[in-house]
DNA sequence: AAGTGGTCTAGACCACCAG
DNA sequence: TGGTGGTCTAGACCACTTT
C-alpha cells in the first residue's frame, strides 16, 4: 500500500510539526540548531536546512541568522472571508435553514485530492454533498472532503441538523484558511440543485482548512450569483506589509 | 549602494523570470535542463535545483520528473485579503503589465456615492476607469472614485505607468478595507473592454478603503471569470501570544 | 571565540519517461 | 538507454549575534 517512503527532509518537517502540534514546542520555543538535528536524525545539514527553511517560508518557524530558529507566532489578522456557519447566517436573518443531503460516503483519494490535502499517503477520504436552503430556496451547494484522521466519527453525525462546519469547528481548531473564489457557469447538475435559470452564473468558493499542521477539510461552496454575495471587512495594520514583501521577495 | 550581491540561486531565478517577462519563453516553453543551466551559469546543480524548485513552488514553472521543466500557465490569482497592486502581481508572475485609460475626470457626487463615502458634504470626486492588461490580454476593469482631500494631486500622476493603487498606497496608509464579491453577467461595455465571449460571467470586487478615518477610495474591479480568480490565505490564532523571543526578533 | 543560519560545491543514487 | 528531475551527502566559506 504505502509504497513511497517520505523523503528525509519531509520526515524532519513532520517531526517538527508533531512537536508543535503536541504542544511540546509552544510559540517562541527554540528549535534545536541545524547541527543538533543533523546529529539526532543522522542526515546531512543541507537536508535539515531544507526542512527548516521550508517551514520558515510557510510561516511555521522564524529563523534569525546568528541567533537561532523559533516557533513562529500564529500570526496576526482576523479573517476577511470568515469561517461562518451558513445555518447561523440564515437563522440570524430570521429565516429557516434546512439541509438536504445528496451524497455521502468514503471515497478513494485521487491524484488531485492528494495534492489538495498535501498528503500522498492518504488512502481514502470522507465525502459529502449537501444543499442548503433558506426558506426552502436553495442557496448553496456544499461539496466537502474531510481528512478521516481529523474527524474519525464524522459520519456518526446527522448533517441535516448539525452542519459539517459546525461539527468540525466543535472538534478541532482551525489554524489556517485558504479561499479561492471564482465565477462560473454551472453545469446541469448544479443548475438543477440550485433551481437556476439559464445563463445564470454562480459564485464558487473553494476553501481549505488546516488543523494541527495538516489539511483537515476541503470544501467547494457553490452559490447562485443572483442570491448571494460575499462580504468582508477588516482593519489592517499599517506596518503589516513588511512580512509579505519579504516573503514575496524570496 | 547595492553592497550585498544576490545569492546565485536568486540570480538563476531572476534570469528565468526575465526570459518569461520578455516573451522569449512563452507558456509551455521548455526550460533548459538543470545540467544545461549548470553549464551556462557555472554553478552546482543543487543551486540550479533550488532556483527551479522555488519557481515551481511559486507556480511560475511546472516540473515533471523524467520529462522536463516548462513555463506554467499563468494562474492569474489575486489576493482576497491583502491589497496588492495588480501590476505587481502580474510582474511577479513574469508577465508584462500595461494599463489603458478609458475615462478620467471630476464628477459630481451622486446620492449613491454620498452613501458609499459616508460623507454628505462631498461636492465632487475624482473618477477614473482603467483597463489592466497582462501580456496585452485584458484582465481587469478598474472603476475608481477617490476622495479629493485624501489625494489632491491625484490627476498629476501618469496612471499608465504608476497604478492608482500604487500611488494611493504611497501617499496614505490604509486602516480598513471592505470587500464585496459578486458574480455577474457583464454588460455590453464591459464585454467589449474585456474582450469577452457571450455568456461569459465576471467576478466583481467592490472595495472601499479607509484612511485617516474616512473612506479614501471606492473601486469596482471587474475580472473575466475565465481569466482570474481571487485567493486568500491566512493563519488564525488558536494559541497564545508572543513572548520575549519574538520581541528580540523584531 | 563559539555558535548560529545562509549559501554553495562536486559529487552521488534513484525513479521516472522517452526513444 | 540516455536524459530528466528528486533527493542526499560531507564537506566548505561566509555574515551575523552572543558570550
């Protein structure tokens, strides 16, 4: 099954992430020096260097020449596109939320999913398709994949009463979010599920959430353009651009 | 001035980006092999490997084991969270940015604009419409209103060379941002400016920026759905705050 | 002076793909 | 079979910070 062994630099990265996940290495904790890790793992310094450099590029670690390597602060900034539960949103507008399940099961992991979950050893994933209705009008298709180790009891839940978002937030913290937003022309299935007119475009949000250093869930949310828009408002720090610039430069 | 010489791997990266920018290496072009670049630059293969690997990680190149390295299709993503200059984005992908101005002038403030600028005493506003092109392909309509007191010399700028975003960021800090994202069917004007096919939807971002406690600028960005998507990625903070190490770091 | 990270070399072995 | 990228080694020199 698990044919390909992880490269050494990945093993070192995983080791560091495990220490951080477990809480043994809190924010600001000093990571062993490269030479120390070379001894521990019996690998060359270039290999350790690549592992630590990539983790620094990803924002997990902070490195200071002549000083050392430290566990980075989990960042400033709150979300623009927040992780809101659609059932909450609908209820807060005084409407009635209902969810209809149209697919549910374990699925084998395809090449694309391996890539999106950044984990080549994943055997299968939980998969789910829900249609969310506001006062019986469909407003969102939720097409979700979930890492089975993050939520082993995922399918014990009743997702017509507790949304996947609500459940997942209750069992695991989200450390990182990625959103990709597109406008699309829906296919026939989507048009039917959302009861759309012809030529009506959709807004598609593709979202990945990280927990404990790995991708926990990957969800595609499809909204009818005529019935939904996305809104975000947040304060910025005037000095906040420096990190990004440095990162972009490298 | 420029005391520190660039590391070799950076020089290799810059060389590749220059070829792409100049158009010598179009999308899909085969990049010389690592061994070939080793000869050209007189550096070790590890150095070339790091350059090409980082460019692949950044989405500029595509690498296939046993086959070769190729110039990737431009992803044309823009940030949801940050306020990035589109010219910067395009250049960082190794493409050529150009802007075409299609409207420019002072306009009287309508009721809607009074509302959006949250200022009933505003007499007039600066208004501007630009089309941004990536390698001569239109990718964004920028329809912008600017508060005259925030940028009195706004129209002294040459906006085909310095983008409004770049200019405004240079003269004033942004303290707050609001984004509204929609999917729309473009009207005839928009379809012409973006050279769109029939029934092709657009992604519309409506953004307001605050400076010095008031709305500084209100801009509507229209993207062809087929050529652009919006991306946002950020960390949330489940764990504690910073400590002495981080302080010493900054 | 000692330790840290940043970079670089000149080899090497491997998996993969094309002819 | 030859070329490609993916990884790894065992050194090395350097800039930098702390002691």
